[in-house]
């Protein structure tokens, strides 16, 4: 891309555990970087690296045309955008505000409407990949906003992300992040259940962790089945039916074996039981699978 999207002055508000490594990736942005944080010490390394430091979001907005916000919650985002010393006090029309914090999609829509009154674009742009992804420039960004706003932020976002997805209108980025994190934390809960079973069976939890990380890196983990455009039942003539049917058969067999082991060891496995009863319908292959090989 060329033009203003490759040279618009960037701003970054919120230099915490996630914001700081993202902002570090923007230090080489051709349009320059202005940073702001309520903690003066958080901006010192950025100033030393050549970034401009603003006293508050309003001052930052006088220098930046693409402004990234990574603060804690909805209340802080509202204050940063619409507060007495907020971005909208000084932002000029055409400015894009990108909020990377995970907030309510309703808050995103409300702030977008308020920004639009001043000709300012708002996008909700939550990220996935954690600190390691931010440090290495390999975050995934889920953007909710207009195509025009996406074009303006794509260049700066490319400094810290190697996957930028246009989820849809304002609020869609947040909704996608919530769906993604639902999987993330349910999987963490499942991992604790697996560890209880492994521990009761006398197995090494660290060795099990190595196996999980290794195999998920090869197979793609739960994301490996997220390839269809719908969750509707799969037609038996569909390409995916025998594939997902085989997954269903293997899954039901292995979950049943895990439940049997848990009963013998006296370990309660509620998520495992729920998974066993819901796997077939969830995969869309409640009908008998064509491939019964196990």
C-alpha cells in the first residue's frame, strides 16, 4: 500500500504488559510515534528511542492520525476517547481510533457513533497472540469497522501483526475476540481436567504438557476443525461428512475410554462427559459416519 496509510503519524495510549511490546514495534513506523501513559516511567524508554511523549490523550491526538488504545476496560477506554482530556477534544476529522482492549461490543458501537459526530473513525481491533506475539510481530488482529478505516490502519498494524482479519462492522472485532477467548479459556479448563486425570494415573504433568504443545503445533489444535462456513448439520453427500464423521467416531471412543479411566481412578470429569454427549451434534455429524475405522 502507498499514500497516507504508509505515513500517517501514529499514536499509542497505554503502555502496559500488552501495550508496551505492541508500541515497541511501532517505533520504526515511517510516520513517527507519539506515546502516552498515566505512568511517566512507562514512557521513558520510548522517549529514549525517539518517540514523542504526550501528557494526555488530547495532546497525543494533536500529533497522531492513527491512534491505538490498549488500556484495561470499558471505563478507561471511554475516558481516553471522550473524557475531559480525551482524544476527541482535539482529534481532527479523518483520524482513526483503534481500540485493542477487549471491551463490550455495545461500548464499541456507542463510541463509534460519538466519534462519527466529529468525522473520526473508530475501530474495535482486539488482538490475539499474547505478549510473545506482540514482541515478535505475530499478533492476529480482528477489526470491526469500515473498509476505509481498515485501509488506514493496515500499515501500522502490519508492524505488530501478521494476520489482520476484517471481522465486519464496528463491534464485530470484539465479538470475534470473545468467541476466540471462549475457546481459549474453556480449553484451559479442559486442560486442568486432563491434568487431574493424568495425575491420578501417576503420569508426569510436564511430559503431558510437552505432548500437548507438540501435537497442537502440528495439527493446529481445536482450530483444525474450524474450516466450514456454518455450524448447520453436514449433508451426508458433503465433502466434510466422512472427515468430520471420522473425527466424531475417534473422539467418542477416546472420550469414553477417558471416562472409564476416570471412574476407575475416582476422578470426576464433567467436561469430558459433556464433550462426549455433544461432540457429534457440534461437529454437525449426528448421523452415522461413513468411516468407522478406529
